[in-house]
C-alpha cells in the first residue's frame, strides 16, 4: 500500500480565508491555492504518512458521508499533483 507524507525538510506557510488557503512552499518559492477538504488532507500529511484509504477514513471522520470511487480518484489526482509540486513524497515500505 502506497503512503504519502510531507517530508520533514519541506517548510510550508499558510494563510487562510474561509474555506480557501494559500500555501507558500519555502523550498521552491511557489504559492498554491487550496480549498477544503484538500487543506485538511495536506495538514494531515504534514503530521503523518497516509494511504488513500487512510485519507478516506480521515474524511469520513471529518463528516464526509459518502466516499465513492470518484472521491478516491480525486484524492489520487491530488496526491499526484502534490508530488509533482514537490510538496509530498511517496513513502517506501
């Protein structure tokens, strides 16, 4: 099972308004705009490595009632984009 996390060396700064946040990546100098629930997922990945299944369970704990295949696909797309942006890494093992 693949798991993902924000590496310890990656420093992110946040500024939030309502359900939107701007995230500044100190290592790349890039700024990214995120909305919920993606903000919560990224915050969790700063604290621990998580699989897609872990993320789905977390979202259900946060009140998302239905986790279907479409939601899983969106999570996978989000993780691939974060990897492309050098915000997260895949954890081996």
